[in-house]
C-alpha cells in the first residue's frame, strides 16, 4: 500500500475544519488544493521579482522573464515536449477554443466532420459547435459501451476524408473512464484528420509523454494539478502550431505592425497576446516540480488503490448506483454516483455537514447526462493527498443520508 499521508502537511488548507469537523476534500476533479511550495513560489515572485515579461532591460524584467520561461520549460518537460511547442493559456477551455478558432476555422468547410465523444465536458463540445456554425461542419458523436468506455466500433461507418478533427477526453470528469487515445489518434491519422486530447483530467493523474502518443494537440489546466487558477497549457505539434492562426491579437504577439497588416511573433509567443499570468505560470512550474518530486507513477498507483477501495466500499451502500467503469485499469479517480432517489444536491449538502466536499450536478457534461438519462450525479474525486479514511468518512455519511431520507 502506498502511503502518501505525510504529504498532507504540505497542504495548509487540509488543516482547516469545515462545520466543526476535519475537511474531507473529495472535489479535486473540480480543482485541487495547493501545496505550500506553490503558494511560496507565487509569493516570492511578487515580493522579489515582480515585473512584466519579455520587455524592459532592467534586472527585474530579466528575472521575471527568466522565471516565466523556466516555468514553460518545466511544464513542457513534464509532458515530454519542447518548450516552444507549449503555449500558456488560461486553462483547458481556452486551449480548446484556440484550437477550434485558430486551426478549425481555417481548415473546416461545409460538410466536414468533427468527431467527439458523448462523455465530453462542455469545453470540448461548445467550441466545436461554435466553429461548426460558422463553417458548416458537422459534429458527430461516439457513444459508450456498457462499461462506460467509449464505443469505437461505430468509427468504421463514420471515418472518411470528410473527418478533419477527432477531439476527445483523456479521462472523463464524470465517469472517470479513460479515453481510447491510441484508437482515436490512429483513426484520425488514417484519414488525414488531426487528433485533439482534452487532458484536463488526464495529465494531473497519469504520466503523459507526447512523444509516445501520436496526437496533434493536448490541453490541460494548472489548477487541477496543484497549480493556480488562470493558467493552463496548450501543446501542439510544431507544424500544427505553425499553421494555427492566433485568436487573440495585441501586445507581444507580433513581429511587425503596420496600419493595416501585422505579422506574428514566432510560436509560442504568437498565441500569448498581452501581459500573461506571470505569477500563475511560476506557480504552475512549482506545482510540476512538486508532482515530479512525488513521481507520477506513485501518484497514479496511489489513486488506483484509493479508487479500487472506494468502488468496493461504495458497493456496500444499498441503493447506490455508480456511473463509470468498475475495472480500475479503465478509469481514474472520479466516481459519479446516485443514491436512491435522493437528489445529488441534497447528498452534497448532507455530506458537507460532515465536512465532506463533493460536487453535485451535471458536471458540465449535459449531453452525457442526457445519454445516461439522469439529471445529475454526485461525484467524489481523489488526488494524491486523499487517504483511505476519506473514503470511510464518505461511506459513513452516505449511510446517514439514507437514514435521513428514509431509504430502507
Ligand atoms: N475538460 C475536462 C475533462 C474537465 O473536467 C474540465 C473541468 C475542463 C475540460 C475545463 O477545464 P477548465 O480548467 O478550463 O475549466 N472540469 C470541471 C469539473 O469536473 N468540475 O469543475 C470543473
């Protein structure tokens, strides 16, 4: 058994109480807590090095620029990428919007197809709907197998040279199901389409090396992997980023500007218009440093043990339905469930009284909710700082909820 208990003291918030009891934080799929080292890195930047980046010849400007670019190098290195292929963006959502508008708009035409899966977060649906409206392209959905994994068997009937983009989640934020990266990236390549991986829930929980998986774009958010909000990463193959148009214009992303025309700075700067979130980038770098020190293999193994334990313990709770794979090799640590006919929001409220934070709702995956024919779920999700007692506390509280609502 992997015990990462000692890491808990690195996270100041885990010391606080909620409703007079120990905080049991089971909402890391929404956002993770931050270790002291990330808070310190951001504080240190503001206290000692604060300056704008990529401009100004003074010492502070040089230090800030060096720190910002070092963070880019760290984040890139974490996914096996070159720093120049990594664009700092606001988060996974912005990353996917940049691909949709920057690449999709000038590569899609009426009748073209964009394939997504029914388990996508709205961040990987709505941007494609928006560019489809402009281009006349069509969104096509892959549905699910009985075990909640993506059913790729219908691909054969869909795949042709009209398919230009296959965009899919590396891991569902609702069911926890892992995405079929190899099958879908191979499928994309076979028809000359590009593959886009929404890695918001994947990169935080498992080692990803973009040189091992032949995909075109990958987007993820710092705040789901111990870093601050307001920053994330968009990685693309060099040639894809070269052919992608900037979607935001402004300072620092240009090479020349005339009255009517401009040329762009080299990648990745052509996508980073305006003053970037500098402290956040530095915090992101510190988060990566923390994750690397623990080791992604250790984190993944720990979460797998916790998930297996949670699935087992939750199966003991009468009336509880889990929406997601039972096999821990097919999934990550986001567990969605329903408890009898108790509304998920009521479950979340009862759990909160016991200091347990879970999310309830549609999880920004309404097409998936419609497909599963449910309005909402409650969701517990784990990260490296969770312990087995957190699962125990959840189970005790769920039994309490059953009693309170008179489930027998
Ligand atoms: N893709 C997936 C799979 C996600 O889970 C999320 C956020 C996003 C994209 C968007 O990330 P953002 O950082 O740009 O907002 N998911 C959730 C969640 O499950 N609960 O809150 C946010």
